[in-house]
């Protein structure tokens, strides 16, 4: 799937993005980020679906391991989407109450969402490499 390229990013942004994609988030920081973004009460669709226990019991160990790995990536994506939802919520609230928008809040939500998204990206890349090692580019 060839998509071409877009306008370049600012030079000081590229190392931030590259670092987040190439270096996994530290376990304690990841745990904090995951705990910080609880699923909103009206967004249950952001929680990865669980496998029916009757089906789970009959799955092979390798299949269970794959399912768990994909659930971890889905959890990170769900938390990332929650942070993005909070960001949208913050901006929309500021439209109603001008002057209430804090740049630091927006940056924190944006960086948290990005780091969670980058972690999911890493996990999915790892899963792809395990499924078909020849798919990975070196």
C-alpha cells in the first residue's frame, strides 16, 4: 500500500516521535499512563472484548498467548483513544468557556496519547514479526 509522503515535521519533533516508537515506555510510566486513563462510563466500546470462557478453555497455549498480546495492544489503543477523547473534551469545553484552555493540559494529553499509541504500534510490530519473521524489514 503506497501512500506517498506529506509535509515534513519540525526537526525537534522527529526525535520525540522516533524515540517513542523505537524505545519501549518504561514499565512504571506505562503502568501510570494506563491507570490514569480509565475508560469513560459512556465508552465501554474502548475496552477490548474478552474471549468467552468456554472457548478460552479449549484454545491452545500459543493461541492464548497471541490473544493476550493483541489484547494488550488493544488496551493501549483504548487508553490512547481515551486520552484523545479527553483532549477533544477539553477543547470543546474551552469553546464554551474561553480562557479556560491550558496549553500544558493539551500537551500532556497529546504526549500521553502518543506514547500509548506508540506502545501499541511496537506491540503490533512485534506480533507481526512473530507470525511471519520474513515480514520484518531490517
